[in-house]
C-alpha cells in the first residue's frame, strides 16, 4: 500500500455540479448481466458518474437486505441493485426470487420514510452498456437532489441515553 | 405492559369448558401435556404453564389480550420431549403453528390445539390442525384488516416520507435491544440470529437509534409473509414500540401484492422462497 | 419535634426551582408514542416543569440509565498507515438532579458503586455519580409486584438517597436531606419549606410474600439438583428483566465502524441471552435456558452477597411486572422459599 493521506470524510466536489455534493452510490450487480454491461460501458468509453462503487455478486438472488443496509451504515447515500432481465437469469430464476424480496423490502423502506430515490432496482443485460451508463447518471442525479443520507448516518450520534 | 386483572378469563364458562376439553385429551392419553396459562404468583397476570397431571388442571385461563403466544414454547426441549401436547391458542397463535409446520419446524401431529375465538368468546370444536383449518380459512386473513385494525397504518401512509421518518426514528430509537420481541415470537427460531452474527457484523448491536432502527427493520422484513399478527412481540416490548403497525402493514402488502396470507395451509408455499413470472415489475427500471 | 415539609402538590414548584438552579433535572415523564399504555412513565431530562409526572407507582425503565446508558461511546479511533489517534470524552460534569426515584431505585446505587468504583474504577460511572444528586420520593402506593420489604428495604428506606421526601398523612412531604449534596439541594427549595409538626407517614403496605433467608438457603443447597427446568419454563431468554433491573450492570464491548475509523462502545448485555457466555472456542457453559435462569437467581442472591455483603436486588418488581411471561425473580424465590420451608423428612426434593 503506497503512502497516502488518510481518506477524507467526503470526496471533494466535482467542479460544475450544482450543489457540490457528490453522493456515494453502491451498486450490487450480477456477474453475468449488469457487470458485463458496466464493462461494456467502460470499453466503449461511455462516460458516467464515478460516484458508483460496484459490488459484484454471482446473481441478484444472492443479495440479502442486510447487505443493502450495510452499505447505508458505512456511508452510502444510495444503493442500486441490478441484474439480468426476468427469464434471462444465468441461474434460471435467481432474479425472480430476488424480485419478490425487493418488492417487499422497498415497501418497508418506503413505509419507514426512506425516499425511494435511495434504493433503486433495475434489469440491465450484458449488452446494455448505454443503459447502465444512463441508469447510473440518473440515479446519481436523483441522489444529488435528495442530498446526503445524514438522516440515517447521523442517527448513531443521537443516542437515546441521558 | 401489565395485563390487567379484567383480562384474566377463566372463572366463567370458557375457562371451564377449556379445562374439560384439555382434561379429556390428557386423561385419554391423546396428549402427554397441556400448554396453557395459569394465574401468576399474585393472581395479577397470566403466565404460561405446562400441565402433565390431570389433577392439576383446574379452570384454565385464556389470555384475551394479545399477550404471549404459547406456540413459542413448542421449541423448548422439555416440551418437545412430551409431544404430542395440547396447546391453548387464539387464531394468530394457531396460524403461527401452521407456519411452523409449513417451515418444517413442527409436525401437525405434534400438537392438539384448542382454539379460542375472542370475537365470539367461544372454544371451537376440533383439536387437530385439520379440523380447525376450515374455520381459520373462513375468517382469515380478512379479520386481520377489518374494524379499524388498519387505522394506524393508513394514518402513517397519509404522511409525507419525512414525517414518517420522524415518527419511526422516534419510536424505534426507544429500543433497548432486549430482544423480547424476538424471543416472544414463535417464528424467530434461528439458532443464531442475524443480529448475533458478528464476523462480519451485519447489524450494529448497539442500542443507538441507527442500530435499533436497522434491527427492527430487519426483523420485520424477516417476518414478511410469515407473521400471523399474534401480537406477542408488541405485547412483550418493554418500551412500547408499535411493532404491530409494521407487521400489519407488511401483512397487508403481501396480501394485496401477492395474494398471500401465511398460516392457512400447512403444505403451502413460503412467500419469499417462491416467485411467479407475473410478479409485479414496476419497481424495476 | 418539627421537620421540614412541603405540600405534596408543590412538586411542580420544586421542579421549577431546581430547573432554575441546575443545568439538568431528570424526573419521570409520561411515555408517549405508538403503543404506550396510559400512565406509564420513564426518566428523562426535563425541558420544562410541566413535563414531570409523579403519579406512577414507579417508572417502567429504571433510573439506571442515568448512570449507565444503554449504549455509550468509550472512544473514537482513527488509524492510517501506522499512525493512529484515540479520542475519548467522559460525560459532562453538569450538576444533575435525579428527582422522583423510589427507594428501590436509590438503594441500587450503593450496590452498583461496589461494582463500578472499586479498582479498577469506571470513570464514566464515577463521573455521572459525582454530578448527580438523588432526590427520592417515598412510596404511598405499591402494586402486587413490589417486594422491597422481602429484601430488607421499605417504602421509606433512605439507602442511596441524598434527599428523601416521605409522604405524610397530612398531605405534605417530610423533606429529609441525608448528605452534603442533599443539603445543597434543599437550600435551593428553602422558600417552599415549612416546619411541620409531627405527623404519621402514609406509606404503602408491601407484604412480604416469601422468606429471603429460606430462599437463599435453598439456592445454596440445590444448585445441582433443583427443578430448574420447571422453575424456568416461562422464561423466554430475552433481556427485558435484566435491562429494566436497577441492579443489573452487565455490558458488552462492541467496536463499530471500520479498520480505519470507528468507535468502541459499551452496550447493555444480559446473562439471559443465549450467547452471553459463548466463548471464542465455541464452547458455551450455559447453553440451556434453565442454566441461565439459575445463574440469574444465584448471581443476585448468592454470588453478589458473598462478594459484596448484600443481595443484588432491591425488590422493585420490574422483572415480574414486565416479563412477557410474568416470571421475574420473585416467582422463583417464592416457590423455592416455600419448598425450603417444607423440607420432607426423607429429604426428597419438594415440589415447587
């Protein structure tokens, strides 16, 4: 590990962005479709927001709700889950199992008052490099609107103790 | 938190009839024990009791407020060693037993339930799952969502997200992480709960508002499509968190979205272990 | 013989005076929120005198949280490339009044001081203790779950209090400063004090439902062969009783955050929970619920007195009042005391 300064709390603002706030987006993507799409976006030099940190899993069916919450706990302002289109899952039906799970989870988050901009879902196939780039840009734009998720991050500081 | 004395039923007809039915099962050898309630030390509350001896069965008491779900004791080794047992239930409790059978935690022949319906104040005929299921199916899940049950949920849904967040932030930050909700729930039977997995820690164990909000969120989510709204969790909570609002919201959601209600078919599918091609797709871009 | 008194309906004025003189006044407030039941109270720092509510027999959660929070940051750490920094802050030293504790709450403090102030001293506990003056209000009412008298206390016990307000039959409180801190507080309210003639105290009746001596003798004799499975059957193995208990202090240390930055916290923990004694080797000396319930009783009524000279319980009754299964230590104590009294001639184990 090369010597470097300790990581700053927030990355410096990209010149030109409206509010100067750079959201942190964690994207959980499946190996066989969306990760390939992200790769394609890269090799075809499609520019898209660098706010996204990609976590690659074999299939969206592998993801559990705790993983998304873990991302929030560690500073994510938004989370994106993307995998193969229904009927195209590399493992036949992993994404279909995931779909039901996310419908329920998203409903619960909405009921608690978490803006839906913070947890997004998509199907992006391996050939949809442009879709991936557009998707990330759109999600990041929406997150810039809703702002940092300090509502959740800073909850830790306000302990209920006396 | 305290069950007032007026909730203690048993001196009246229902208690006597319940005792007769339980005695018949025990004396006849159909069961080796009866799980029911008895008065506590100062006759102020009801506590669970396991009767193995017919002579100990006086009038049985029935908890008419949600209170404890006795099904939670069916996983206790001392009780399992006495299967089959009779168990006094209310509809939410009995449905949770059906979910346990659905999930392979119990066999239908392990229990001979006695079902008390507080709406009609009667003990239903029948003492096997097969005999009692038709009644359950006739009345549920409709009863879960009628008569003002959904008021709190609907009121919250009318608020803005920011208002809802303020509400839940306050409510859930009272949590002291005692896990009474979890231990009172018959469907929280994981040998090691996700909150106790520390390598890596998925949930923060601390009772600060963020840790507590996440814990309660995850527990509600892990019960989605499984919770039968028995109310034991909220009743057990020493800091009065309105857990049933979360549970009822999710139960209503899975009914509307997936036409799914747990605890009515011991051979039925589990909500999140199954899927349909026609499941809604609006959430996905 | 006169004593200082105030009218019982002057408590609001007492609170106002104290709020003017002290940066922090903690008193019982009514619970609000989704599923709160009418009349339930808990301790909270007051924003205004009108928030205080003294009519409940006792608060649901105990005053323990004023000294040992449910979750507390011990220090923050940061490290990068071999260099690190630790930041630790003790609680503030703002003089604090804890008003409206019952004798069963105040009496827990000297017990907990033994645990936290003996070497190595716990600086966090010491700081909160030092800044706080305990103003206790004796009990005119009890409920069926109170059992202070069975453990050597009473509705007018002064143990652990700096000031004791005792309800008199004439509708006044006797005001008794017991320590230097107490005298300082009483000075703040001297405008309200009236010298009162002798009057009988109007204290709650708290019947002794069991003999502590018999229960303790049984505990000493029947660690191995007691019917612990039967006694513990209702127990769910949650932490509710331990967290509400004013004399329970067990805690867990948890590191949260990541390797480069995070914090170490002290959180309430409970010997009732299954993983409390789980060891890194994978062994757990108390894997069964009945073992944990046995431990709870033995710890409070045998180990604690052996080490510290008094039982680790003040009879507040919260464990039984709020246990989801209506168990609580008194349930077991009463049963084993009865069994202890009925020793059969053959020495057979009496039924509990």
